[in-house]
């Protein structure tokens, strides 16, 4: 196996591990939030449209957050604020009754 194949396998393993972590984390969060750059899980979401000189943008404040980003050492953060000029999708997650 050459180094390119090994790198591809390493990246595939990391993507799979991140996806599995997401599936486990999704059980404890209320919302799925998606922007152009990345996805988040959160328990509290506030979306505020802001009219600026260049047009409208969105200020999105998330509390109790898990960030879907492989390179991050700590994906759980207490709060994050996102500014986006593009669409922001917020979905309520359905949890199965136990």
C-alpha cells in the first residue's frame, strides 16, 4: 500500500468516526443547524436577521453546541455565534420515546 492509499484510508476512518460521534451526540440535542460552511447540534437556537448596509445577514446564536468539524479537538462548546449572508437551516430533531 502506498502513502496515498494510507492517507485515503486514514481520512475515511476519521470521517466514519466523526459520523458515528454525530449519531451519538444527536440523541442529546434538540436542534440541527446547517450553514453554508458547517453543521451544528444545539439545545438552544436564536436566529436574528440583521439589516446592514450591504444587505440582510443572519446572526445565529447557539447554546450547548456540538460542532460537526473533524479538525476540532473539542467539538462541544457552551456557546457560539455565527454570522451568515446565506441561508441558515434550523431543524428540530425528533427523539424516539424510550
